[in-house]
């Protein structure tokens, strides 16, 4: 938990920056105008996002919007974008470290998450599973159409709207299979993929989290 500043649209009666009390609790990130004093304050918070459905981006110098340093973006799968600033570089790095640890613990508890999508014109469910990786379930045939380990993912591309192509390594070595799906919640899916991949990396490489 810490005070930060959020950049908002300035006006004659409102400055460009607004104080925000930011807290990571369970799988969520909360932004308050005032620090929570009672349990009900957490329930009534207007700005709450699941960490694993968002992306944290530390801003480089050329990405800063004004003379405030130590800034970051929080991109939500639902389309919201928060531009935040801390008072020091140490506080910003502390937020980044807490973010990755929160993501890891959240995904470890969640285990798996399924997204509705279409594949080859059929309604399907794409499941991200911390242990088994990617799997696609066809609702009409009631069968799994394909499965891949996270380690088989070589890359991905999307149109920024609904279409996503996943590139997987397969046999024989050097071969690539491309699976194209459509998902209305594309950005939530992309951020969740990144969250699962980060959590998987942390689970197999103990030094990953220690670097944050």
C-alpha cells in the first residue's frame, strides 16, 4: 500500500495529477481517493482490477508525459489505462516487485482460467492451466481439439480487436503450428496469458521473483 499520483485530464478547476492510495490485496489492485479505514471501504472501492487481467508497464524517459519522473502505466483488459507516478525510483521498483509477487500468488491459487472463443467457426473454450498449458475445448463435440505446454509457445500475433494467432513449436523439431482463434475479450486474454507465463516461469526458476 502506498500513495501515488494518477494523471487525469486537467481543467481550470482540476490539476493534471490526483493523489491515489494504491493497494495490492489478494489478486486485486485497488485505487482509493482516501485510505480504507473499514472492511466495507474495500468492497465499495470504485477502481478495482484483477492483477492477472492487467499489464504493468514501467515508463522509459521518452514515454513520460511531463516533468514527473518514476511513472508507470497499468493497462486493463477492459480498456482502461492508468498513468501513475511515485515519489521515488525505489517506490516504483517496490511496486513492480509487489506486482509480480501478487501475480504469482494469484495464479498459483487460481490454477486455471477459461476464455470463450471461436475456432474454425465453432464455439470453444481456451483454457490456460498453470500445470498443463494451453488447451482448446470444442463445445459442440465435447472434445479437446488441441493442447500445448507453455514452453511450446514460440510467439503470438493479433489484430488488436478479436483475432489471435498462437505459434507453437511441435514435432518434428523446428516445425511450427499456428492456431488462430477469435475472442471478444482479446486484451484480457493477452494479459492473462502473460500472467500465466510469468507465474510458470517463477515456478520453474526460483531466481525469477528474486530479481524483482
